């Protein structure tokens, strides 16, 4: 046998072996998931990206509240409202699901628009979201997203008020509360991070809201303690979503994971959609951290 043969075989194998890339890390996770998956990743300093089904409109669940937050702060900049304006909670405003207002606040309680936005993002408070939408308008949120070049990013109705408040009945029926694409959500978060929308002060306030997101089952789940993540999640029976900005030594990385039609619809921390979001965030972190 030719003495060079083993060496040649090794060289061929090495050439054929898949090189480490964000795709080789993330594509198998998405393929193994029992449901529809869309992923978008962008490192804001290096420009490296990864997209999987990233232009496919998908349901957002509560992730669409990021768009509501942007519109609220932009209206404050435009002088259409003041963040210190008071909202009054009425029993008729209360809806079920995530948040603290419905269970812990009494009829007649008052708080500022800024506090309602905090509740909407940090605790995904559904009642707070509807109170904010009463002030800024559902159509206005969608017009803002279209003006930003995000035509698929839309909120369709108030939370748990679809039958009476939908401005897009067909999309409400198809997607539920809201819809977006993974690419558009990454673009929106990139604009927030860059300060391209609202104002420098508003940028920092919005990022602080996102950093307070209380979800521990998705992006932050497998990351090293102390990793700063500004993100927002969404959940309904067959949908789990997360999108946010992961702070790394090499710079911020924007990540969006959208899942729908999931086989696993259980409401538990180890729901398959939650785990997919967590694993994607971990692979993104490890991949870019290794490049430092």
C-alpha cells in the first residue's frame, strides 16, 4: 500500500468535514424541531448573518408588543402623548393571561403610560398592553412598522379582544395577536440598538425595558450567568417565540426565533419551543464568543 495513502485519506476527510459555522450549529436544531421554525441572526459589529425561513410571516404571540413599545415612544417624541400621562384601570379592561394588573390591581388604579409599557414588556402584561393600545392605536402601530420598512410586522387586535377590535380580521384568524418575519424582527431590534428610531434617550429606556423581561425559559436559560440579554418572548398553545439582543465582548448580536404549529403545546418550562429558543441562543453565544 502506498505510504501516502493514509495521509491522503485524512486530507480528503478533513476537506469534506463541515467547517464550524452558525449554520452547522443552528440548522440541525431547527430540523429536529416538531413544528415550523424561522430564525434570523445578525452580529451588529461584524455583519455576519444567518437566516432560515426568515422571510416567512409567522405568528408572534406577545413578541409583537415590541412594536407597540416603539410606537408609544415615537408618539411621545412627536408630542402626541406624554409618557407621564395617567391611565386608569377599570375592571372591564382586565383580560386573562400573562401580567400582574388583572390579579393584583384594583378598579380605579392609576399609573403612567411609561409604567404600563414597562409592565407590557417586562411581564408581558396583557391588560397593560390593551390600555397602551387604547392610547396609541392599533392602526398607528402598523403604519409605523410599514414606514420603517417592516410590512409584515403587524398587531391585529387587542389582546383577548380579537372578535371586537381586529383591524385585520383575516390576519387575526391566521396568526392571532400579531405577525412578523424573523428578518423583520431582527431589523426592528437592530434599529432600536442603533438609535435609528425614537431618540437616544428613548433607545436606552426601551433597551432597559427589554433587559427586564422576566422570562427565564428561553434565551437566557442556557447562557452564562450575567449575560445581558434585552429580549421579548411570546407564547400561545402552539407558538413559542423570542427575539432580542445578546451582549457579547465582540459586540451585540440580534437573534429571533419564531416557532408555530408546534407538536408540543404543554405549558411547562421544558416545552420544546422554549428549549429550541434556549439552544439557539446558546449556540449563537458559543459561536461568536469563540471568535473573540
